[in-house]
C-alpha cells in the first residue's frame, strides 16, 4: 500500500520535473488535468486571464496528493469525508429569525469602499490596503459576539493576507463559507474596481457573519467565514488555506463558495456542478427552491474557475452558488466597468442583487446546527389563510422570502370584485422594496440555511 501511494505521488509530480523555470519570478501553472504544468511569467498569466482561461498556480503547493488531485478528473478523486447532507430543511423557523435581521444597508455600505480602491490586486499596494480595511471591518462585525475570533492568514508571494473569522462550535468539524476579495483587470497596477467580481460575494459573506454574530449564534459545528487573497492569479490564497487545513487533519463538513453575486439577468441563481460535491449541490438546490420558489439553474464553469476548486482538490465537499448561468454573467468583469452603478435593463448589475445568495446562509444553518438562539417574536400568518392560486403557479413557499421579510400573507378575506389583498404578499415588496432588495435577502437566506442545516 505504501508503495502504491509513493508511486501515485511520483506519477503526479513527474510532469513537474519536465518543466524548468526560465528565470526568477516565473510561476508553475496548470490549465487542465491533462496538460502538464507550465512555467509562466506574470505577463503570460495576465494573458490567460484576458482569454478567460481557467488556471491554478501550483508553484507553492507542497503536498503531492494536492498536485495529484489537480491532475485527476473529479470523478476519479477520493474525498476525505463522505458527508450525508440533509434531504429536507429542518431549521426553517430558526433561520427565519436570523433572516429577519438582515438588510441591504450593510452590504451596500461595505461594497462601495471595496470597489473604490484603485485595485484590490493581491500584488498592488492598494490591494494590501483593501485587505487591511476588510480585516478591520470583519473584526468590527465579529466583535458583536466575544467568542468570535478573526485572524489573518499570511502568504509568501504577496503582502495581501487572507482573512478568517471563526464562530466556535461544540466540536471541531468545520462548515465554511468563503469569497475572494481581490480584483484584477490585468497588471497589478491597472485600475480594477471589481464590484461584481468579487466585492459582491465578499459583502454577502460579511452580512451573513454580521447577522449570526449579533444573534449570538452558537453552532454545534464550528463555522468559519473566509475572505481569500490572490484568487485572480491562480487561486493562490484558497489553495494555501485548504492545503494547510488538510495537513492539519481538519474535518471540513462543507465549503460554500461565493464568487460574483450581483448580476442576474435570468433572475435565478445557478449551482456549479463541476469540481463540486453532488450531494451538497442537491442540498443547496432544496434551499434555493424553498426561498425563491423555483429550482436553480445548473451549469459548469471549468478548471480553476474559483476557490471551490481548492477545497475540492484537497478532498473536501465543496459547492459554488453562482449569480447566473455562465453565459449570462456580467460582461463587465475584469474591466474598469465592473462597478456597482452599471445597470442592465431588467437586472441591475449590483452585487446586492445576488444576495439571493442569502439562501446560502439558510443552507449553512443545518450544518452549523443552531444550539442557542435569543428568543424573538416571529410574525405569523393569520390562521386559516392559504396560498393564492397565482402564488401556487409561481411555487412561492408559504414561509418563503416575502414572509421572512415581514410581509403577512393575508389572502382572506377579499373584498368582492377586489383581489388586491390576494396579491399583496407576492407583489408589494417588488413595488415597495424593489428587486435588488429581494435578491440580497435571497442570497443571505441561502447562507443562513446552509450554516444552520449543516449543524446537525
């Protein structure tokens, strides 16, 4: 057995010996499982980004099994943990309590400063400044709960650190939700506001942390919120974090990735199915349908697409809930036009619109298993009222998004010849709060559920 393991490791790293760096500063890059890693300059790497080619920087990876996984098709990999994910939601009421405390003010106020830096490129001075701002903000948000710790995970290639906030649980099993906060349009010094990619995912994760911190959330499993550096240059930040966790023998129940949550022309979030865990994906689909009233789209995003690939390659169950189908995502990413003010006819190019990813928090809750919750007075629907016909057609859950936002479903009684009361529940928020508000809460719901349900 030892021989087989050694042989497998040798086979995985043999291709690396065939390549030699031409000069100092070159990086070893993989663009697929089949192709050997190639030494590239920063200029070569920027060119890959411009051509929308997915890639992973493996230069600093020390674990041969990690490299082997990056050279192996996902279907042939073995995970550290064969998790049994929930097949139904069991913490809806607790999640509703949390969701009722969410709003768009925090995400918007945090998105603007992040997108105002000239660039958050991990190798830029302003990118390091943005990391310092974010660390201070995460620490401030976490301070609402004295048990929460916030630390910086340093990297050797650049000064920009990754950031990790931790809500301790009754055990050391980890439920993680993460997003990269760096940005790029090419060179490190080029302007790169990165509102959608990925200030949007960053502020959604931050809002979930805020609500859980202020609620005194006490999970069964330990819950972590990750903010990665260096994603845009080959998943460097998340690769270092997950390799470290694997070497320490940490047990990660699940990882949920949030990369781009603000541009959604179809109005339906998308589950990425490649380099992710099928069981976790099915679980997220249950959450999405519960809070949006419709099944999520399914798609693939390719090799080295985002930080979920780092978790997956280290054998941890990963999921990626994306803003839309790959061919419908923002055309402004990796350009100077990736700003929050850009609008699309039917869907605002606003990272907050993808807060339909709050649906992520709800799915997160099962994993985190709510153990202690401050008592609240949930708003209830009048006894005897039922779902209106038009709501049934749209598959809006009785305790769905609008109910969580405080709208009481009162389709009865209805005045003769007047159906306005029937429609109040499903349409008033679209008129009075606007779709961006709906989207933000959707994403947050997903996060809350995800954390809560994964705490069984």
